């Protein structure tokens, strides 16, 4: 059974803190890893799609790295702001599955206090 | 910015009733998907749809479920005879091309409560 784990489950930080969290996924049959930012009552917002080992992607204060050989990805947020409060989901796509067949982690819920 | 839209946002239905959840994917997208999230659990893949047919479905997507693209814009998920355990948030999503680095765009979800 393919499993994707995210840690920590939740995180509380102060405004201005930098933070990071982890997504672990199967290291075999890797095809792509997706990161989403999901605020309550809104649609999950695509942050990154990562495909190559060693990939680093950046969007404003958020960046992500990918290690497909050991099966993990880190998401970093620099100088957290209250508007960064959301659940961050990662989703693994295996080689041979259709594009939409994503296996999701449970998410890391980030709360940023002003 | 183009977005995936879903209706209804929330539906309460009696057990055994049929439910249709509707989605309007992003207009130039070719691949369409449904996912669900039972409260407190992970988001789970249900089905992929391309070129008017199902390209992949999960074990969850049994005979009670069906999908359809009745016209050029809508994409629907039908649950034939709802069960209590079908209560979940159902997400529609779409993407343009089937390549590794392609983004999948999600709607806001339809929350289904079966009573």
C-alpha cells in the first residue's frame, strides 16, 4: 500500500518565524510530487509540482526541495505571516498511474500568530 | 484567473437517495478528476476522466458512482443510492495535459451529508 506521511500534523508559530515541514513518500516508482496550500472553505491552491531529484522551487517566501532517492520533500516558509495560516498538503503521483491519481498526505496545519 | 467551480457547496440528502454533484472545469482543460475527503481523513482519489471516458478509477469508485460530461462545460459525479459513509467533501479538479509537471487545479468542494 502506497503511503504519504506529513509531519508535523500541526504547527503554531509567531509572525516572522521561519518554518518547515516534511512530506515522506515512496522512493520507488516516483513520478511527481505536488504541494498545495488549503485554506478552510477555499479550493486547495497549487504551490509546486516537482518531478526531478534535487529540484528546488520557490514562490515568494515559500520554497520546496525534493529528494526522490530517499523519498522526502521539505516545504519552507520564510518569515511566516498570519495569511500563511492554512493546511499544507503534499500529494504523490506514482509512475504508471493516471495524472490525477494522487496519493495525499494528511497535511500540516500551520497557524501563524500575529 | 480561471478556476474550477462546483455546485452545490453543501447538500444534505437522505440515505438511499441519488445525488449529482456538478463541476465546471477550467475551459481549455482536457483531464478531469474527482476526489473525496471524509472528515478527519486524507483526500482520496476517486476517478480520472479523459476523452469522454474513465481513464482510471480507485477501489472506492464502485458501481454506485458514475461520472459524465453531459455537455462541453459540465462534469458530474453521480452517487446512485447514497450511504451514510458517503458523507464527505467531494472535490472536482482539472488539468490541461498529462505530463509529469502539470498542475492539477481544484474546486472549492461540495460537502455531502447523508442522513
